[in-house]
C-alpha cells in the first residue's frame, strides 16, 4: 500500500442530514418499550420477597439478543438512566474500547455509578473470571494481589460491592458460570447482563429479548445517519431498506454509513444491491443474515487496500487498534492508516474513544465475519507476516516508551534518537499516558503471541519489553498483578522451547511475587523448580539465587533448620566463586536463622563472619549492623559484658560511616544493656546522646534480628 490515504470518504452527513426542526436528533430511540419493561422489572418483587425472605443478592436483569441487535446500547442506556452516568462515557464503554466506571449525579438508587466489564474476547473466547474480577477491582481503585485465582478475586469483588450501590454491567456473557461468581451479595446493587440466550442457573432472571426495531424506529435510525431529506424523497424505499436490514441497529448503521459516505448514491440503489446479495449459506441462522449481507456490501464497496486493512483488523489484540497497529498490519504509513481508520468510523465499521492516542474498537458483532473474511481472502503466510509486523512494531513502541524514562546520557536514549519520529514519545508523561491507554491491548497482544506458538522469539521480546515498560512507568509494586501474568507467559514459552535458563528466571520472578503476597508454600515450589532449571542450564547465578530463596521461604515458614541448610548451600557456592558481597549477606542470613532457633554459638560465628565480610568490602555501616546483631546474640547467650564491648565497636563504626540514625539506635542498645547490668546513670547518658543525635521528634529506628542485608 502507498503512503497515500485510502479515499473512501465522503461527507459524514449528506445534504439535509440535519433535523428539519432544528433540534438535535435523539441519541437513543426505538427501544422505549423494552427500556420501560426493564425499569419495571427492577421494581418487581423477586421470589425471595414473595416468600417472605430478604433478598441475599443483587437483582439481575438480562438483555438477550443476537450480536448487532443493540443489546449493549440498551444496557448502557439503562445504566446511564439509573445513575446519571455521562452519556459520552457510556458510549465509549459500548464501543468496547476499555472497561469504564462512571459516577452518577449522586441521586437515585445507585449513587456509586456504573462498572462495566466484557465477558467475551473479540476472538470469541470466554474471559477468565480472574481477569474480569481484576478489571472490576482496578476500576474500584483496589489493589489486585498478583497471582490470585478467580475464587479469591471474585470474593474480593463481592466484598467491595457489599458496601456500595452500583450498577454492574456484564457485557456479552457466554453462560451463567461467568456471571454467578461476580454477583454482589448486596440487594442494593443491580447487575445488567447481556447475552445471546438465557442464563440458565441464575434464579429469578427474566430475559428482555430483543428483535429488530419496529419499522418507524428503523427508518428514523437510517434518517439520523443519511439525513431526513433522502428518506423523505422516497420513504417506501427507505422503509424497504430498513426491512432488508431486519431492523437490526448494527446493519442499519452499516448501510447508513455507506450512504452517508456516498451522497450521490440513492437509497434505492443500496436497497437493490443489498437485496441482490446471496446468503452466505444454510449454516448461517436466518436472524444473522441481514447483518452479514450489510457487512459484505460495505466491505465489497471499499477500495482494495482499505478492504485489506479492514480484514487485517481481525488480528488486532482485544479488538483494539491504533494507527500504528493498522500501519504495521497493512505495511502502510501511519498517516494513511489513521485516515483509513477514521473512514471506517464514518462507515460504522469501528468505533473510536477520542482519546489523546485514539484507539479504534472493532464492533464485536463484526469480529467473527472479519475473521472468516481474513481466512478466506488472505494466505496463511501473509497473515503470519502481518502478525509479525504488528508484534515488531509493538516491541519498538514499548522500547521507546521505556527509553524516554532514562537519563539523557543513557545508552537507551541514544538508541531512541535513531528511531523514526513516529515511534518516539516527546516525554515520559506522554509515554505513560500511551502505556496506560494501550495496556489492555498490549497484555492481550502478549497472550496471543505466546498462544500462537510460531512467533516465540518475537513473543519473548514483546513480553520482555512490556515488563520493562510497566516497571519503568508504574513501578514493580504497582504493576505486580500484570507482571505476574507476563512472567507466566515467559515460563510457557520457555517450557515449550526447552529453555532452562529462561525457565529459571521466570520461576524465580513468580516465586518472588508469590512470597511477597504471602503464598510462601507456592513460592517454595517455584524456587525448587527454578533450582532444577538453573542446574539444567548450568547457570550458577540462578542456582545460587534459587537456593537462597528456598532458604528464605523456609525461614518465613519457621523451619529454621532447613533454612540454615539452604543458606549454607548457597554460601558454599558463593565462596567458590569469590562473590564477597553475597558471602557477607548470606553469613548475615545464617546468623539470623540461628538466632531465631536459639543456636547462639552458630549465630555469633556467622554474624562475626558477616561483619568481617563487610569490613573487607569497605562498608562500615553494614559492618556496624552486623556487630550490633552479634551484640544482641551475646546478650541472649548471657554474656552482657561482651555484648557491651561489641556494641561500642559498632557505635564507633557507625560514627565513622556518618550514619546518625544508626548511631542513635546503637546508643539506645547500649543504654538497655547498661540498665540490665545495673548502671542506670551510664544508661541515661547514652539515651541523652541518642536524643542529641536525632532530636526529640525523630526516634531512632530499631535494629532487628533479621538481617537488613537480606
């Protein structure tokens, strides 16, 4: 494709598109009866009420209908009406761009607004419960524990919603098993679900089933897009065209967009073309044929290059594309891709969120047809090449996103200057905005790349770049839930490709996140597997790190004997490699676990060895901390005079290091020891010295038995 934009555009509205009365066209019409029935259903007494029981859960409303029937738009309209949610924000949610939360006006039964989540991916796959629950928690501003399973996260959702009055909109549910775990145990909340059929298994749910719009409403919908004049001059043909579309809002939007883009084309011509299209086959349900024919008519009217871009959008992760995604897929310039995507918006093929970095969401009802067309019209090799181009572009954008956070003189910034201008970000703030907006699509891209199995090298690069970008912009703590999933993807590829070094790295990262969230036994399993992988790769760093981590897990579990054994193994390896900093740290960890276990002789030897190691490394502050712990052990062992002398050595080292807070902490340690030795006067002098060092408002920190070097 050339760098020129594909010219399929015409006026967005034909002449006379404005409402003759001068008033704005209504945003939502044609479903007033269904909307009224849904609102009445909220007030209807449920089975529990009729039985004299208090309802234990939220009321569930189901809007059922085929994709393209307007079920999501009706759900959004109902939610907005109940909460006073912003109409534009609701429209962005309906576009499928991002999950959203909208605050109401503070009045009504649901003052805490609307929470929305999609339950089916554009590819047709069910969204796992843990991902949906994590999205809802994120919308509520609650931290998501990394690695938590669906049961834990859905329980957190129920707890969070137990104290709120919200409308929970669950779009495109495959079955009741997706909805049931998320139902709030709070009768003051409302769940609005959309699905193709009934949600068997959820009690007291009466579906509001949608068919086509009535003839008058369907014609008005068409007039809103193409202008009242073109309908008025030939009302019978306009009504016939609406009937050919089956009254389906999505089909009407497509033919309306086609007519608006070609103002010289008559309504009769489009109606005749639509009527003349053959059905796709007997396998297609009758109710799905109007939308399929309307889509095929619009697709076939596009120039060749634009039609190919449209088909390739089936590869867009999470159904979300930006100009760079479309550019990479089609092999055209970014400006040409952006222009073509804007044309698709006018044709009703995609929707856009209008953000600073606009994203274009493929309509969910069109996604299956796009996939079928892609497989039918494009060779598998071309599809794989397009996917590879998209992944490579994404990797470069992520590298640019991370590099812009580096100092000006860093190597990454120098490499950034060599990238094309379109791939660069002006500053870190702009890059962070892009990363936040594109995060759902980026995570979906990583999952799809790994699942593909044929582009593992690119998949590994993509995951690595995404991990670095998230850590740079959000920090490892804030991004831990996403990082956990990404490390799991790395592990999948490493296992598939038999890459033991990468297996070890992924297992260590996953183990660290498990340990940080209190899943110590799960972390222990990860660390042991990492040790095996490190040994298979003959990676000394990975094996040493794994042995130390196994020891840390046993220490956390209170098994100090095993912890000391594994720390000792890690120390033996470090001693053979001459890694003095690691040696000193491991001596300290051994000293800590021996102290906990009451083996004071072993503890004292290891703390003194740690102090000697830090002395050789030239770290007087670390040496002082190790000697302070040695003094603590001496005191536990009933040797207070030796403890006093060791603590004085530590004070002198802290003074030489210029660590005022450490000096103050050690002065307090000396005071406590002198009190126990029966010398309160000297103890008081040391407390005065500590107060003088820090001032009355800045208490000294406590030196704990657990090694601060671990």
